C-alpha cells in the first residue's frame, strides 16, 4: 500500500458533514494584484456571513500577513516540522475570516513523511467548519503552483492590461487547462468594463484557437484602477472595508455573487471530500 492509499484509508473514516469549497487565485506574473484580490474576495465573503479561511500558498513570496496587517509567529512549515499544532498558527483577522499562514520558502514541499502527514491531517479538523478556503498561490506555471491548482475546485486567473502580464496569463491558462476544464478570469487595474471585456475576449479567442481540449473560460469580474485601492494597499487595509461603495468594491461583490451562484449549482453533484484535510491529501498525492 503506497502513501496515497494509506492517506485515503485514513480519510475515509473522517469525512465531515461541512462542505468546504477551495478556490485558487493565481496569475501568470507577479505584481498584478493577485494577493489584494484574494484578501478582499475573502473579506467580501466573510462580511456576507460565510466562514472563510485565507491560505497563503504563495511559496517563496508569502505576504498576506503584510496586506492584512497582522503579525506572524509561526506558519505551516512549523506545523509540518512538529513545532506546533495547526490551530496554533491560525490568525483571526476579523469575524468569519482567518489567515492560514504559508511559508516564504519551498521547504513545505519536502515534508511528505507519512507520520507527519497523518498527524497533520488529524489536526486539520479544526478547519472543517469553513465554507470557503481562498488559496493565494504563487505566480507563474511552476510545479509548486500547479500542485495547488490541481487540488482546488475553482481557479481564478488574475491579470492586468499589460502585454507581458496578458501573455503570461494565457500561458497559465494553457497549462492549467490540461487539468481543469473550467477556469475563471479577473481583470485588475482596468480603465473600465469595456477594456476588461476586450482583453478577456482576445485571450478567449487565442485560447479557442490554440488549446485543443475542451475549456470553459469565463470572465468572473474586473477591478477598475482606483486611487482608493492604492491607498488601502499602502495603509495595509482592505479597500472592500475602507470604501465599500466605490466601483472596485461593487464589482468585487458582483464577482463574489457570480461565484456563489456557480458553486451552488455544482454542489449537488459533488462527492469529493470537502475538508481542509481532504484538500491537503490531494496535495500530498501529487508529491
């Protein structure tokens, strides 16, 4: 019996009733606002009564603690090393929203020891009551990022109106489409809806012409370039709290509503283990 088989056996007797949805937010290159969108989308869902975990999986550049203005003492790597329990690293950002700190190095992927993973999975039940876990992945098409994308339910690719960013976003979509049929896009820092739709339609056209397998690429929403967003980033606050009535906040709420609608329609056919420990098991099976 290999490692994956042992983990499946372990998980089969520990399936929670709660159904947690795992949403990965990724990008082709850095600097497109991926982490800002991750934090604010999590905040919008939390403010609407959903229990949300924000998992910083940007291995090598984990920075959600900076965006959320919280101090970290330990992170996921410390848990895997056995230096603390998973519950010890969780940070309550606000009502219904917790941060699960990742690690700023790549050591996390070296911990595939059977005993460590079994202990971690048993501890992960502390997160079983979450409705959503938003996973802020690394940028690009590296193997570490792909591991997280493979294990998630939904993938949102973020880009900006920059030729290099758009090219890299398409590359991410092309690679990810080999394992996921449905991919969402968020356009950030655009002038208006017209620009967002134009960029998205161009990417979709290129994808249709060059990706041989079935792909449902959908525009989830857009965020306009706004000085209030920049101000919030500098102040280490969330624009969805600071300025709930500006266009970026309104459009993000629309994107969240669209996502909720899509997920509610999917949940009826879902037979996969919906816990954080189940998600981690899917990660491990790719090691």
